C-alpha cells in the first residue's frame, strides 16, 4: 500500500480551513447562548482557531514572511490597514453617537415606545435617582420588551432613572430581598421606598414610579364578625400572604367590625373595604353602614365562597342547641345573629336574644338558668330567659367554636378557631387567673366533665407533613394545667361528649369516625362508623348510648335507629334531662323534636332563624350582581391543577384588572367557585365580566357550567343537567362602577383562590396579580396617571420572530455574508492562480 503523503503547503491550508470552520462555530455558539456567551463549545472552538493559526504559521514561516514582504504582500498589508482604519472609524462613530444620547426614532405603529406627557411630567418631578431592577430570565422576547420601555424612561429622566436586568435564578437573595417569587417583574426603588410594576408597559411602570415618588400608603379594612378569612393567620385558608402582597403595593390592611364602630361610620382613611369569605349573614345595620360608605365614593372587594347563603360554609339555618338542665326550655343559636328561647312543652317562643353582630354558633344553659351565646362577632353574651342581656364577654377573634357551662354552674368555658380557650368565673364573669389558654390548633367544641373538674376541647390542624389531625386536649378546671393531649382522628374533630360517669370522652370527626379516650389511662382508640358521611355532633344518654348528628341530614341513635326528616346538614342535637326528648337543628333552618323511646318525631318548628340575606340582596339591588347558589364546573381544567371544580381561567374581559393576566404564561386558578348573573340596575352602573369559564365544545355540550345540586349531599355524580344547571361560559369575577355615586366594587365568586394555599404557588398561578390589579383599580391606582391604553392596529408586530428565528437571522448576518465574501475571495485567488 502506498503511503498517503500531504505536502507542507497543503497541510498549511487544511489548518487554515479548519481554523475558519472553528471560528464560525465559535460565532454561532456566541450568538445562540445570550445568557452565557462563553460555553464549553465556545472555548473549544476558540482553542482550535488559535492552534490552527499557529500551525499554519509554523509549517512555513518563510512563506508567511515572503507573502508580507513581497509585492503582493505589500498590497495585502495596505488593504488590511485601510480596512482597519475604516472599521475604527465606524466604531468611533458608533461610540460618538451612543455617547451623544440622541433620541432614537420610534418606527413602531403609533410610536408605541414614546412616553406620554403624563409619564414625562412624572420623570421631570424626580429629584432623587430611581433604579429599576428588572427580574427577568433568559427569554429574549420578554427582555427586549422591558428593555425598550426602560430605555425610554432612562432617556427622558436625564440621569435620574437607571435600570439593570437581574436573573432571579442567578441572584435569588436579591429577588428574596424584594419579595420577588417569579420572573418578568420590575421593581422600582428610591431610598427605602419600593414599588412593583405588574408588567412591561408604560401604564404599569409609570404607576409604580408614582407610588415610589409619593410614598403614601393606601388603607384597606377587612370586615370581621361573620367568620371571614383571617388576614394574619398562616393556615392554608387564611389571607396573610395576600395581605403581604398588598403591603408591597402600598396598602396597609387592618380589621374592622362594622357593629363596633364608635360613630357608626367607616373611618375616613378607608380607601377600600374587603369582605373575605363570610360564613354568616350580615345584620341590616351593617348594610346601612356599608351603603353610606360606598355612596360616598368608597370601594369594595368581595370574596364570596361557594356554598350556601352569603357564599359561606355555614349559610342560613340553626347552628346550635342546648337543653336547660331543668328541662323547662331549650335555646337555639342561628345564623341570623339571634338566639331563641323555646318552651320545651308547648314549643312556644319565649324570647329572642338580639345583640350579636354575626351568626350565633353555639349556646349553653347553666344550672342557674343563665344563657351564654358565642358568636362570629368575637363576643360571648350572657342573658336571662326573659331576653335581657346581662353582660358581654370579649376577647375571641371571630371564628367557629363552642361554649359550655360546668355542671355545677361555677365556670363558663369558650373555645374558638382563634386557638384560644377562655374560662370565666360565673359569679362575676371575670376571667379565671389561668385564662386565656393558647392551643396550637383550631378548636370546634368544648365540654366540662360531669364532676366539673376538667375541661376538654376538640380541634383540628394541619401537621408538618401536610396531613390533617383531629386532636383532643384536656385541662384541670381549677388550675388550668394541661392534663393530656392526644391525636385521635385523621381529620378535623368536630364535637365531643363525656360519658355520664366521666370515665371516657367520646369525640367525632368529619371523616365519620368516633374516638374513645380513656380518662384514667390516657389511651385513645378510633372507630370508623360512617364511611359515606361526616359527624357534626354527639350526645350521650344516661345509659351511655351515643347519638350522632350527620352531614347527610340524618340523626343516628347507635347503629339501629335513624331519624331522617331533615333536608340538609344536622349541625347539633341536645338531649333533655328526661333522657328521651331530643332536639336537633339543621342547615335547612328547621328545629325538630324526637322521642328516643317512641323512635319518632314529636315536634317541628319551621325556619325560626331564617332571614333575608341582606348582603346578597344588597349586591343584587344596588349593583345588579346575583351570586348563584351553585358550584362552577369546568371539564377543560380537569388534571391541570385539580379536578373539574378547580377551573384554570383563560377568558378575560376588557378591563385594566385583567389586561396583564395573559403575560408570563400563568393563569388564575379558582377552587369551588360560584358563578354570578349580571343585570345592571340602571344606566349609571357599569358592569364588566372580568373572568369567564370555558364555553361550548364541538359537540354542542357546555364545557363548563354552574352545578346547582350539591354532589356531596345528593351523592350523585357531577354532570350537566339542562334546565337545572347554568350553562357556561359563566362569570366568576365582575367589576362594578357607579358613575353617579362614584363608587367601585369587584366581586369574586371564590375566596379560596386568594388564600395562603394558592398564593404560595405564585410561580404557577397569577392569583396574586389579579387581586393586586383589582385593588389598584378600586382605589383608582391604575388611573393615577392619564396614560392612554395601548391600541395598535393589525400592522403592529408584537413578536416578529420567535427566539429560534432571531438566532438564525443573527447567524446569517454574522457568518453567511462573511462566508460568501470568503468564498468569492477564494474563487478569485484560484482563478488568478490558474492563469499563471
């Protein structure tokens, strides 16, 4: 075989060609990786260029010297020098132009990136520098849009506005410092004042700039007294996360009980009221206060949770009952804010106990005849049987709980969802020395032992692993010392009762289980009684027979007897001292009396606590917004985040509140929402459907609807029923503006979407942005500057090329034209060489 030999001259040009190829590879790698110009590929390609050039010279240095010193070489050298001078001149001219800071020509349709007069005037007012920190990832398209706007501000500010881009993934501490949890966020800072722009647009940047310049906070009040979401709590359903977000945008949020206002009017500094998921009805007086505030130019944001009346979990109905130890009367607690005293024999109403500002959730009657009521307004009130209020005990935050007198009548204990148990001496109704007692869980019921020596409560909380626990706590009633605590259930424990001899405590939970706690040994066991429904309350006969009130609208006496006349959840049941007469109360609003011995109903009091839901009626009459008693179903959302009751929302109306929600690829998500119907009551009321669910599919069937039956109660599946359900698309958020009375309102058909659970996933959902936009619109923050809305025709090209197209174009401009020049030059060289 003959050896393949390559002469020195050929080798030189092979190396030169290799170097040119490596140089092209380096240029391509440099272009397509803008976030990290020098990658491994770049370094390898550059190394090959250097080695190939060195080899080209080393193989024949004399030829290189000759090519430079010869006549042809002198021409080549002269050409190179002239090219270098030309390139230097171009570079110098470019630097001169950039330093001169000439205003560029905006060639976009309508001069899109030219600042309005309002923005220019705002920049003229700057006396101290403002820095904009743009937290953007490596997306060229998103960065370019922000860069164009920020450069426009920088030019007009004459040195008082600077900006820089920061990748939050590369500098997480800086992002954390400013509370930034995602990308495509612009934070403006001036001294210790900061503001966040919700998008790369003149409207959002200028309004953030105004917030920084003014530095004034807006005041929002969150209404309490009806079981609203806790604005300072850290539980999943609480609102501390959204309150923190509002704080970042200049809002200070405080709580406000409308029935505890000194002058009966909402404070003058209130820029906005928030009603977050009320669980009980408002009093008529509260609506009067609310109306006076709104018609005076106020602003209202309502989060209405799907369920029953007022969108609340309790709704209308009777929530608690207790038989007097004497057996002469019993007392019921209602969501209408009253308690009512009934004659046990005649079933006649003896007295109505009025005074609470929210639903009365529990009631207890002492051995002396005093009546104690616990309300969502955060108070405990003491009454006599004639309806006279004896005293008011304060200290609880508004939430569901329980109340109980000790059998000897000496003590009164109340426990609430605020994680506090309070104990009062009934001779003076002053708190015991050891009260209050803090409990690390939300409490739902409290009971004294038959000998009055111990106090027990049941509670629920979320564990560190995310699971729910049903807990039992036990204290000494004389000293307040904790005796024991036990995890009894795998879900929220709702009620408890001692056995008549006090040896055991029976607890029940929403998962249908019963716990049995042995007081002497401290051991607890759990038994599943009802797999298909939960237990709301328990009572025990003198013989130790348990009586259960259930979510499925029935009452069970042991395992053999079932009372089934109620039409909705049975909230409570109380057994009279005769050990035969049982009183049950339900969400259907009715009171029923039963005989255990006869196993039949012996009395019915129909809807005594039912009243008009004045908040719902006000929204209909004043704003033309009807909250439907339904559950929003969206089959297109199944599997995206949750099930069909967790709609991922994509259809937005024409409003500043939702105009930014298409940016960034995330969408708002709701959970068990209710829909609403819109019918403006007058031409002065302007309604905008902000968000709607999916419409109709290819088969003509609705892809979303308002489910009017409750599958958890009826036991049926979720499917669209023509004539009963509300076909989609359905509205789940609406804005209302009364032009004549100058007020604004935003109503959401869900309260969960603004809770901590969803706000902690801000990178996946833009629920926070929706609430912030709504708050800005309500307080007219979006109109603080007269900035025209972007309105460009079809000729405006938002994104002329995708990122891959930009890379291809860059490669072509960088490599293709020089490559063509190189090929043309090589062709000329070879042509001249052949002529020789």
